[in-house]
């Protein structure tokens, strides 16, 4: 067994002990215990996966704005990675995926992929709160990715649609709700997954597996997506494309940008789809910024992140609340993601 694997399992076990002494939901501790000693598994759906499955219209027709309201609720405590607030968000998202009868793609037939994160301290730089490693605290904390799948006809291919669900938490007594960053991206993905699930129930299945990923600890340096790339629960070679949604719902309805290092089929497809839906989109080099597309790009996997052109407005401030959400833009972003998946995976 590799030393790194042993260390990771020790950290997860320590996480179980720590969590058991806190007020975090017991479900998280139970899942950590279950994952502590078991390897990653590549899961393939059985034939006729959707036979005899019934999902109520109320679940399938749930809208993205409803999810944003829940993820921004003060009870979520700003969803900082490694905290009870993040765990509450994780439990909510896991419940949504279970309700859609999606295949678990984490570890040990679960929806979660646990990983360790260093202790971080928050600091303000140019008016934005950012995380930096706390060099005076060597303790590691547990965080999680959430992974599920809509089975395709060719399980040897994968398309990932993703968003990070963590944010900044509470800093200097102020709540950072993270409505646009990134409850908006998570909620877009959830609504699209509901539409795609309805398609599958109606007999329209994708060709590749569509993996839904909600990344943890993005705000701390893309830690969740980086961990997935280093310890994948599916073969990286199977991944045809990664479409990541981040901070998509503020500002003028039509205006979007995307980050990508390449000019490949994915870039061309995005530009075409957005134009067809009446939006405007520009390729942007990020100007020093990136999101969860970056670990995949470094692994030579086609990946993009879509954002609002105005994503930096009130970003990483307490003012990133529900007042920042343009519901018409949220609907357009959701339509864009759905059309992209239809173009690439069907």
C-alpha cells in the first residue's frame, strides 16, 4: 500500500474522531467510517436502469432559484469547507441526487469522496476575502466531493458537469452567503440534472455517462477537483469533456465569459450554443483567476468554466446574497448548460 494512501486513511479516521466530538451531523461521521478503509470503485449501471423507477413531477420540476435560497440560508453558515455549514450543504445536495435515483459515483458505492484539507485563515486582499494556509496550524480537516451519475449507453465515455458548493463561511462576525459564488452554479447543475433525469425516464438516454460533481474546497485552491484528478473514481481517460459552472447569475442577462486554455471542440460548441440561445459569450484568460476546470486542463482533459461577465461584482463580500441573482440570467445559464450537454452527450 502506498504511503500516501495510508496517510489519507489515517487522516480520514482522525476526521471521524474529530467530527464525533462536534455538533456536525452524525451522517457525515458514519460515511467517513465507511469510507476510511475502502478503495475507489468504477461503477457501471445495470441494464434497464430506469425500469420501474418513479420520480414525482414535484422533484423533477424543481427550479434552480429554490436551491439557491436554501444554499444561502443563514443555517448553511456560508458553506466554508471543513465546517458544519459545508456539511449541511453536502447533506442537502446528496438528498437531491438520491431523490433523482442517480448512481453513486463516490467511494464504496456512496455519493461522497472524502479528502483532507489544511487549516486555512481568511484574509482580505483588494477588498475580497481569500483563504491562505495557516502556517501555525498543521491540523488537517475533512472535506468532500459529491459525485453521481446519469448512466449512458456507452459507460466507457464520460461527460462531467460540475460546480463547487463551498464558500467563505463567517468572517469577522459577518456571514458570506455566496449566492452567486457559487450557489448559482450548483443550482444550474441541479436543474439540468433534473431535466436530464426526466429525459432518461422518457427513454432518452445519453451516450456517455453524465457524471454530476459538486466540488468541495474550491475557495481554498481547487482542492476538491484536484483531489479527484489525483484519485479519480472513474478512469480519467474516459472523460470526454468537463463543463464547470461558477458564479453565473449576476449582472446583465445576456453576458457571459468562459475560461479555457485550449481552442478545441468544446470551445466552439459553447460559442455556438450561447449564440443560438441569444446570449453573448467571450473567451477570457482569467487574468490570474481560475476555477475547477484547472486541474482537468493540467491533466490534458477538455474543460471549461462558464461565468457571468460581471462575476467579480461584490464577489467574496457579504453583499453576495440573493439580491445579486438575476433570475432571468439564471434561467438562461441553465438553458445553456442543458443545450451543451444535449449537443455533446446525445
